[in-house]
C-alpha cells in the first residue's frame, strides 16, 4: 500500500456489488486521478512512439476510432474492432 500511497492512488475503491469488472473500475479511477485522457494521449504519442511505421499504424487506429465515434457505431468500438 505504500507504493499506491506515494502514487496518490491509495484511495481507489472497487465496488464488489457492481457488474463492471474490477480491472475496469480500477483503470477508470486511475485515469481520472492521473488526469489521463484520450486527447492527451493523442497529443503525446509522438514522444513515445519512435518508429515511423508504428506512427502510421497508430494514426490509422485513431482515425478509425474517431470515425466510429462520429458514426455512433459503439458496438464496434466496445469490441475493439
């Protein structure tokens, strides 16, 4: 618990009576506490993706997800397609 305390995530709570998986509950709270957003990731990915081929692949995935969001195709987004 000392590590979680130092990271500022020692107060994350997991609801045992929820149908949402524990891991998803954790990551939602972690992202909120750390201020992580998809927009922030999109702006900063060039800092940690150095291979040009990987840049192109990542940009294609982001473009596909944005197109799905705009079309309202939530089933494909949820399945990771």
